[in-house]
C-alpha cells in the first residue's frame, strides 16, 4: 500500500504510547442506550477510542477522527471506569477501535468480567478480539471527503475504505451485523455491488441507516429508505439516539 505523506504519520502518532505502558487513547466512556442496530434500546456502556484511519466527511464524532481528543489509558484504567457503571453491555466504538492492539486484552478482560461486548468498526482492520456482536460499517464512496478541501485525506480515505478481504474474515469469525450509511437512493446500487463481492454476508444481517444528525433530515430520508429496505430484503436502521437526545456528545 502506498503511503500518503503527512497523513499516515498523524495516524501513527495517535497510537504512540509512553514507553513501557500498554495504553489506548480514549475519547470518552459513558452509559446510555444503544441507538443503532440489532441491540437498539439496550442500556450500554460506551467506550469510545480516539483515532481513525479514515476521514468520512459526515463523521458524527470528529473529536475521535478529524480532531483527535482524549487521554491515554491503560487496560486496567479503562476496566476500572467501566466497572463504575451499572450496565452489563459494553460497546467499544470510535474512531476505529481496531487500530489499537491492546483492544484484544481489553475485550478478554471484559469477557471474563461477564460483559456482553459489541465492537463497532469500519471493517478495514482485523484483530483477534473477543466479541459477541461485531457491528461492521463498511464505508461507501459517499463517505469520501472533498478532494479540493482535503486532498491528502481524500486520497488516503479512498485507498483504505474498501477492504473486502478483511470483512470476509470478520464475518466468518464473529456474530455480526453489517451497517451501511445511505445518503441518496443511488447508494443502493453500490450496496448491491458490495454484497455481490462479499457473498459471505448474510443479507438478513444487513442494515441500511440514513445519513444525517438532524432528526428532520433523518425522517425525510426514512420515507424513501424504508420501502427500499423492504424491496431489497434489508433491515432499516434508525438513529434512535438522535431522536432521544439530539446530536449531543456522551449520549
């Protein structure tokens, strides 16, 4: 893979840890309800890692991708914070959690503690994690940022977003859901093409979610997306957290 100067160095910097310590950069840890996917409505503890190898223009957590924030925590420190909440479901999200090798140990410890673990990933990296539901969100071409505004990131994003060989390995290894972000009706053609390329994916586990963080826009897109889901045999995936809380952080 060709390296894009200035872009990869920033990603690698996100993953740098103080010498001798095992750490993951964490943007936030909080308890709320899962708003998307098969476990919608489930009270969950969200562990959001900070740092991403992609740059979706519509990213709703830019503080974990475009403008990385957060503190470096050891696995033990993360576990201590998780144990301070009451929920028994943990959602490890990002950013891109699979950037951090210590995620493997974190998930092993969470599993030993008896938590149900969901990992949310773009499907561009593989780690042998412990996971009870892998929520894979492959990025379609509608996610690529403007080549005029962000030329280096546009090139890097486009070269990395599509990793069917990784997704094949993930769906063969874990219980999963596949979640595509849909911006326009034309995106359905790309979804069909993707599924033809990765026939290992069970179409009954494919969810289509409207792009947006404004409830009115989401409702407008739902009006045409729901019938398309029925027509193509997919599940419609609302963004209930926007309906419940609005586009706020930590919910």
